[in-house]
């Protein structure tokens, strides 16, 4: 089923080979996204923007937006709508400042998964300070569905928009989670459109990377 006219499917969290722990090339990403009906992909490589910047604006059949998943001592942060790389050695408040300085949006990926580098320990504090723009409320690779529920509760407590992404590292990971939402042309329009977004997600068993596609799980839709 395709989105309504004027709506798009958006994967907010995808990795390519530039991440160093993924095998997904941009061309593979684009081909698979087109096949799945994904319209927009934020390429959010670990501490790197080279692949996203190189793909930005290319006619690939899917719109590429530039992001980065930045490691800090307090956990990982997503920067969306970036124009340049942010080093991973910086304190979390400096990462937030640099994302905002580029006109980007600050997101918290998988904040409560204890086996991944989420910023859950400082998430409430960051949100209360106004340092967070978005919360990833559905990540298909969490070890327990309760971790997504906790992220959703975080977003609700602080009145923050919810995002979702496949966290793909392999071509088979694409399509596991995305948003259906009104189209947008800027960070401000994206954030505003999230008020009407629907999360589509499929939980998948966590597996070490590079060991083939995960098995399909259940699908969750929220309105």
C-alpha cells in the first residue's frame, strides 16, 4: 500500500560501508529502497558523513538526506540534516551545539537498549534542557521491545516528536522500520510534519553484523 499523495516513507537511520561495521553500499541502498517504496533515507553513518554527502542530490531514485550517528562518552546522538562531519571525541553538549550550528536536528537513537551505546542515562536531562529535537521510538534491532516502549515514553514525557529507522547495516535490514509522513523540504518542515507521522516497524531478532539477514518478526503500526 503506497502512502497518500503528498506523503513519503522515510527511514531515519541507515548505515553504509562508510560506518566501518556495515556492508551496505549507497547504490544497493537506493535500489532496495526503491523496491520497498521508501522515498527518503537519512544516511547516518557512525562518526562519518562522507557517503551521505557524496550521495546527497544524486538521482538515485530515492532522496538521500545527510546525517551522522555520533559517539560520545554519554552515548550516541543522531544528527540529521547535516552539512559536515562532527568528530566523535567531543562531549555530548558540544555535539548538540555543532548539530544545531549546522541547522540540523538532534535525535536520540535506541536510548534504552543496554547492549548498545544509547544515551539513556542522560536522556531525561538532555530533553529537559531542550537539547533534543527527536527521539527514535522504534528501532527493529533492540534486544527487548520494552526498550522501544521506554523511548516512546521519553518522547511523550517531554513532548518531543518520534522518529523510526531500520538501523540497516545490510541490504536485507532495509524496510524494517520507517515513517509514513507528509513530505518536507527543510528541517523545520520535517519536524512539523512528524506531528502527523505514522511509525511502521517490524521487530527482528538481534544478530551480530555480517551474518546475513535477520528473520522477520511482527509488524507494529502506530497512528
